[in-house]
C-alpha cells in the first residue's frame, strides 16, 4: 500500500466528503453521552477543506498535509480540531521530503498521529476515544503489509471491530467521561468515525488499484 501525492489527495478528499456526509450520524452518536457537536464540528471543518481544495499548496505531500492540518485546526471547533489537526501534522512530519508514502512510512505516520493525539488529549488506550480504533487498526495494517497484502481493507476491518468494542468501555476523556458508568453500552463517536472514514477510503482504494 504505497501512494503518491494524487493518492494522498484521494485519501484526504474521501475523508472530508465522508465526514460531511455523516454529520448527523456522528452527531447522533456523540449526543448519547457527549455534547453532540462532534458531527457538526467535523462537517464544518472538512467543508472548508473541500471549498478551498484547488488552492491548497501541493508543493509536496508534506506541505499539502500541513495545509490541511492548519485548516482543520482553525475550522473544527471544540477539542476535535486540535486533535485531528495534530494527527495530520504529525503524519506530515513523518513523510518529510518523500515523494511517495510507502508502507513503512504509512505505518510510522499513523503511529506518530496516534502519539500526537495521546499527547494533545492526554488520552490512553482504553479511555474510550478514537485511539481505541486507530491504534489497533494501525497494528492490523502493519501485519497485513508484512504479509504482502495491500492493507487498506485490514485497517478498515479492524477499525470497525474495535470501534464497536468501545461499547464495553467507560469513557475517561471529554464530556462523555462526566457520565461515568452510564457511558458503558454506547460506542465512542470518534472511534466509529475512524471506522467509517477508513471504510470509505478502503472501498475507493480498491477501485483505484483495480
């Protein structure tokens, strides 16, 4: 699973479109135990990315991702903006001056993104956040790539499995943590978002490689 700037653009654009299309779904999930603004915040931020799409600096992959990160950080409200923006920035830093994101760089970039989110949100695995799908999905991606597989489908499948498993966890971060044990029984909206975005990217990725 390697890609050039055009492939990175496909991934980011698919993520943005999917976030906008799922505004109500993500918001409804967040409203169960959170403040309910997750879907709205994500949609408004990624709408700005899409509206300014043609003007984003494409000097290289890292520059493109940094510009997207800046837009997300400034336009997505609440805690989501800094968290998702940090993820894009950390990934961009991992790419550096490379003209292609190969499998090793992809895994390293996703791990850097997760570490950035942990540092920014003071969150750990098991706290019922998007990390509970992002981290195990990255592990699955690394294993799939080592086995000679493409990896996109493995990432999406594990992201869905682990996002659904957040139903068993008690929230320890964000507004949902205020509900204590009442948060058990509902999935984490951020973790589900990771799964939904990954599934959209994976579906189109297979077509790009067909």
